[in-house]
């Protein structure tokens, strides 16, 4: 199921085809954060690969702007492109063993002592929430993250994932119910 392009999507595509860099920057600003979160949720390993994937998608978007054929919404197009690039990265990772010289993210314990207590509490809550989101079934987690991080509508998620809008609603309900009941049981209100 695909949804027709909105008038703003058509305007962006026309501006891109004409080489309008401001339109490209506006699209980048609008979608970058959500696409990055989505890529991180798929890749799940500590590298800059998610950032690379999103950058590649935007580079391809700009490079192919004159021949771009978007059937559904622009958001669904971009999220699908990120999903496919992430899957390609995961396939590459399976084919090549991890390099033991790859650097892991560095932590700075001294910085934690300089931060206010409320920031630490926020970070703990964020870590707990991330852990709970990771416990969701895969499809439910995808729907939740597309909505929360990507800002996609139920219709856009349904088109992107190839499921019905009612399935999207069911996954969102399950995710929210699980998160609320689990957080409430742990004393977070």
C-alpha cells in the first residue's frame, strides 16, 4: 500500500530536481535525526555506521535528484532507503570478521562527577527506557521507534513496513502498554 505524494513532497522533489540546495538542506534538517535513530535501531553496534548510512542516503538523494521516482511519501522513501542500506551493512558485517583494532566508544568517568544530579537521573531513565525498548518484539520495536524517533504517521509506517494501519495501531498499543506497566512497576512515574 502506498500513499500519494503530498503537495509539500512534490514541491521538495521539484526543488531538488532543479538543484535547489536550500530544499535539500531543509529535507536534511527535517529527517536526519529520525533517520539516524532508525539506522541505529537496526544496526545495533557501536560504530559510526548509522551516521554513514544516513549520509549515504542523502548523498544518493542529491546525486539522483533529477531521476528520482518516489511513488509514496518522501518520508517512507527515505526510511526505506535507510533500512535497505542498513541491511546491506549487516550483510557486509557478516561476510567480514570484526577488526580487533576497531575502537569502542570512550567513556569519561570524570565527566559524570561534574554533571548535576538531575542530568544523571535523566540518563539513568533514558538507559532504562532504551533497555525496555530493546525487549520489545522486533516489529513492535520498529513501529515504536519509527513513530517516536522518525515522526512517521501510522499511514507512513504501514506503507513502509508493508502492514495494515490496524497492525501499526496494535503494535503501538502493545509497546506503550508494556513500557507504561514496566516503568510503573519499577517506581517511575
